[in-house]
């Protein structure tokens, strides 16, 4: 447990702490730095409070045993590669899809796993992922989940009013999707 009073977790703070298995980040922490928990290969549990607004690049990369992560609605940016090689990840809850809340660039799901474009979603999104829950945002951008071939379940929140083009194109493993009544526009393909 990180003590109360800490306001940020610095870059590389717990990098290579290979025996660290559980982390509870206290309320009041606003940022998780780049490489903060990089290669914490025994990490299975992380609790992130509502005070966190940013998660840096590579923050949880190579956390091979992490099975579930809930990113609170307070987070407005997630760095590239933040969850790369989290190969046991089964469930993720996100306030938005892509790099930033309401952003216009890097709006594909694979971005947080290291995909440079939507074409690489299939390569970077972990095959272990079974459930994706989006909790916020007004739009799911074009190509957001394109080629996420192993993703079986997606839940979209009531805040979303538009789904862009080719959002689920190539999602051959998709078996369950929840699209709320708030959605008034769905793009081609």
C-alpha cells in the first residue's frame, strides 16, 4: 500500500519489482508516471482511485499476471504501451477508447497495448481479453476495435451517441455487444 499524502507515482518508481504482487494506490494520487510498474511480473492486482487523471507510457508493460484492471472515469489520458504484454488480462474497464478522452488521434483500442494504428489491433490487444467495458465518452471513433479478432464482449455506456465507421470490422470473435439507446448514429462497415 502506498501511503496517503503521495500525489504522484514517479517515472520508473517500481520498475522491475518482480516480486510485487498487489498495489493499492491511495486517493490523492493524480498521476502514474511512465514505466512506473514496468516489468512487475508478479503483479496480479492494482487498485486505481478516482483522483488519478493520467497513466504514463509503459506504466504497466510486462505485468504478465495482471488479470483485471479498472481505470476510473477521472483518467483523461493513457500513454502508449501502458498495458503492452499484459498477456493474462481478461477484463478491462476504461473511461474512453484510445489515448485521451475526447481525443481525435490514436482513438483505436490497441493504442494502450502498443498498436501504432488500428491495423495492428489484432497483434497488440491480448488474446486473453474476454470483457471490455467502456464507461464514458460521447463517441466511439472510426476503426476503434477493427481487427480485434479475439475480443468477445464489449459494453458501451449510455453517454455514447455515435459509433464511427468500421468500428467492429474484422471482430470475428465478438459474441456479445451492448449498444445503448443513446446511440443515434452508426457508421458504415
